[in-house]
């Protein structure tokens, strides 16, 4: 298969070739019909708003998030802050979709990053919107210590310089993953760092023709574990984690647009997968927890594909 993007620096060639092939199949179907575009856009914006806020502790359910955004309903028993977070995050996603539509290759800059954070935080606290933090912080539950407040302007300049130097060298997924990590590592804002980092990551992917990518609430533990490894210089687990989310979005788009003809690409529970292989659901669960099998969680069930298992087995045989 042909590689449609830069040769990977971190991910395996096999993984990137598979992702690029799906990306190419999606490009061949563009331009998509307005109905399909709106359907997918609304679905992914809602998914990302719910999951991204939930990762940060927002207590709204998926349905409550939908009602607030689409029906303007106030949910009884939920704080005003929860409501504002849902609306402001959704507005920020509207902004980046319009941005990419207006300028297919928007420049990642300090100004844009601060603008994203402002959109996310301004309705909640205007005093800190778009401004770098003025005090030093410690991230709860993490051994990583962000730079001192006085160092942030320089660190952010370094971040943009790094991006400009690497945007043509790295595969878009690697580039998006690494800038995400760098933003949360610097922790430039008093609040909204995680949400801002995930949105900036999606800008990079959207401008390369990838769908919006959602980090699921159910994957929160793995998300933080792989970010922590990246803090210590081991970037591959986090990049692989983001790649799983990218592939999930690509599969959903392809299934919606053209239908997935092959059963190998359909999402199956681990119990369903075990019927296709000589492995138990417990073994597949172990592979998922060790990060060896691409999977995501929906409710209490891990979902993966026959294709992902075959990919793991092929790598194991090498």
C-alpha cells in the first residue's frame, strides 16, 4: 500500500500504512454531501464536548450535554458551570471547523492557542481567559512539574518554533499527539489546558483531512497514564493511544459514508472477537490493558476489530 503522509518517526510503518489507506478511502469520497457532513459534524462535536469536559470532571451525562447544546434546556441539579462548559466547548469546536473551512491550513500560533483557551474558559472566568497563568502550579496526581510562570512565554515560543520545524517532518498524527503533550506539559493557563490541547490537536488533524478525534471518557485512565510516560520521554504509548482514537473516527466515517464491507473493520466486543480467534475474552482484555491491542471502551465493554487483532498478531510474529 502507498504511504500518503510523511514516513512515521515513532509509529510502525504497518500502523501508519493502515491508517493512511483509510484516510485515502475517505478522501476519495470527498466532497461529501451536505447532509452527511452535518450529521457527522454534529455527532463528533457532541461526542467531543461531552467526553472532553467529562475528563476534566464535568458531571453532565451525554444526553444532558445534548439537551443543553441542541435544545437550550437547563438540567436540574447540575451546576451553572457545567452548563457553561458544555456551551463554550461546543462553540470552540464550531470555531475550529469554520477556521479550517476558511483556511484549509490554519497556522498554529500562540495567538490561536490563547484564542482557543479563551473560547473554552471565557464564559466561566473572563479574568483568566486567553492569559497565561501568573502563578506556579502542581498537577494533582502527576510527578511532572510544569515550568515556572515566568518561563511560560519563552516555553510557548519554543513550542511554536518546534511546530514550524517539524510540521513537514512528522506524520500528522505524531505531530498532533506531540503538540498536545507539549501544551499540557507547559500547562500555560490557569484552567482549560487539557481541553485546549485536545482542540489544538484536532485542528492539526482536521487541516490534514482527518475527522475530529475524540478522547473518550472511559479511556481517561489510559490517557493520563500515557501522558505521564510522555512526561518521562517515552512518547510512543501516547502517540499510539491517539492513533487508536484517530482510527476509531476514520472507521465511523467510512461506515457512515460507504459502509464497511469487511467484517474485519467492524467494532466487536472482546467476547465477539474471541469467536473469530483461538483466544479468550480475558486474554484480549489483558492485551488491551497492556496497550498491545487497539481498542476503545463504550459503556462497560471494550471494543476492537478483527483487523486490529490481525495487526497485533502480525507484529508478534515478526
